[in-house]
């Protein structure tokens, strides 16, 4: 009897717990929330003047790929036509401040914002940022509007319910629901990516619209869909915490002011972690340091591995640029670095990314004596003064230019032709004899992993770990 009562009690507890869990996580309806939020979500339409040249030979067209098509097109009569685009946005201030995507309004001659499905207003751009794909607009009116507020996107969890409201295919205010499918997604669209992935239906025209949590707070700006055929259950939103930083700067300055370290970085591979005696691949490897940059002034060196920035652990290389960009210009930050198989701390005063210089130098090939490195199955030539000058390298640079890599070379998938080997196993390479000696020494060890320092064909300093056969 006692056992029976215990079973009954357990069943009641389980049923009650299940009911309570369901009531907390599964909304019975989104109607009240949607009704409250709809007046704050806007539809955006833009027009842009596109100039094209008419065919100077009506009734005749050159075959596809013919060079004469583009040649004679220049002699046609210039004609203007209006191109239109649709998007979404949301109001964050009662005075008519609207947030949307930069790609929605980029290049627009006129921007019309429709509020609550009927009222239309012209809008001007206060500021826009292509790197994060965010734009801030101001409605040209003195009317007051119903704003929404931003929530804390860091608290959003995978599996949380969300709703998206926008203007898909120009249909006007449309509500879709779903859950957060993933966090911290990178899909290669912009420089700084940390997307929230959702299965709430997002289609063309939803760009710039809000992603709401169940408290009615904006936790994301809907930006992209996967696939061209429309929503397939994979949409991406800019997290509100990242967006707020950019938006506040655009409102205050009309432009962004991102933190800047002045380093070029790359992933820490298993081979590099092995050579550097790291427990596991983590952090961001400093491939090169810009002259007179904040990092150079603080004593950061090429070959350092940044493990922690301003108290935040860097697990993957891609995390560092986003974290640095969010940090205020002029702030002094502690940076934990792995150097010579031990941790050191550097204090760096951040500069501003937008005022830094970006060096792009074209390369020129110089033909001199080429030598085969048999163990690596590559052909190299000595770096010349002409190379240093044409590729804008430091004057004292020495090394070997790779002119050929055989398909069965251990470097085939790691290093490209025209790269310059300047170090191997942390030893400077000045001649083919130097490289041959290092390679043979490594082949005698059990590890058989060699760490190269190179300038790639874009003149970027890189560290490459290669396992030799």
C-alpha cells in the first residue's frame, strides 16, 4: 500500500511538472503580443536611379561572351530607369527613429516608410554601416510613434520561442513564429558576424525587421536567409547587443568608431598548437603587427597567440575581431598572450579601426635561379631586392620565394605558389641550404611537424604548421 501511494505521488508530481513546463515554454497564442508590436514595425520601400546604355544596333545582338557586346554598349544612348526594393524596419524612438539593414537602403534616392499599414513618410539616413549591415533612419514628420525596446540577446537561448514581423514579398505586416535554432553563426556575409539562427519564416522583404522574444523585446535584426528560393527554416539575425553598439554610435556621431588592435591574425591549428605546446588549439595567432599600431606600441609580436582579450577567453580566432570592434576606442585593455610556451600580459590602448591604414601591394615576379627542395617537393628562388621593393616588404627581409609546388608535396594544401618562406622552426631562412637543413632535422624527430612563417601571395605574414611524411 505504501509503495502504491509512492507511485501515485510520483505520477502526480511528474504530471504536474510536465504541465508546468509546458505552460512556461509553449505559448497558447501569439495574438496579444503581435497586436502590441505591429504598430512599431514598418515597411520600407526605396527607389534608385539606374543608368543604362541602349543597344546602338536595334534588332541585333552579339553572341553571349562576345567582346564586341560590351564595346558597342558604350556607344548606346544613356537611359535612366527606376529600380525599387522592399524591406522592413522597426521604430526605437517616439520621434521616428527607425532601424533597418544597410543593404535595404544602400544607394537609394528616395526612402518611403509605411507605418501601421497606412501612413507613409519620407525618411532620411542618419547613419549607415556596411560592415555590420545596419542603418538608422529618421522619419520626416513631427508625429509621435510607438517604439519598441531592445532586449538582452546574450540571454537568448537555443530553443527559446521568437516571432519575426516584417514585409515579406511586399505583403505588409506579416507575423511568423519559431525558435532560436543556433547561436554565434558565421555565414560569410559581413566582416563582423555573430548571427542568431532561427526557424521563424524569413523571406525577401523581411530584411531589417525585428526578431522578438516573448517579452516583446527586440533581440535580433533579421538580415539573411539561406538559399534563394525563400524561407527553408534557416534565417539569420544580428544580435541586439551587437547592434545597439553600432546604432548608438550612428546616432551620436553619424559613423562608427570601432576598436583596433593593429594585428593580422589566423587560426591556431592542431599542428601549431603542438609546436607551441598549447594544450589544445585555441586563441588567435598573430601573423603580423602593423607599424605604429596599438599592438606594436604595446610590444605584441608576430608569433604571439592571443588567448584572452579584456577578460574574455578567445576560443576561436574569429571571435577576436568582433570583441575588439565592440570595445571603446582609447580603452586600455589587458591582453593575455602565449609566447615562448608561457603566458604573459600586455596592456594595449585601442586605436580606431576606421582611421587605420590598409596596405595592399601588387606583386611582381622576378626570374632568378630556381632550386628544388626534394624533401618538400617544392621549387624555390632567393628573395631579391626587387621583390622586397615591389611587394613593400621590410627592408631587412630575407627568405625564399616558392615558384612551384608538386601535387604530392606536404605543402600542397597549405601554402600557395609565390609565397615567401622567411622562417622554419623559428629559424630565419636566408638560403635553400638553410631550409634543407631545417627540414632534414625535423625529419629525424618523431614529431615531424614543421612550423613555417611565410608571406603569402597577398603579402600577408602567416604561420603555417605542416606535417611531413
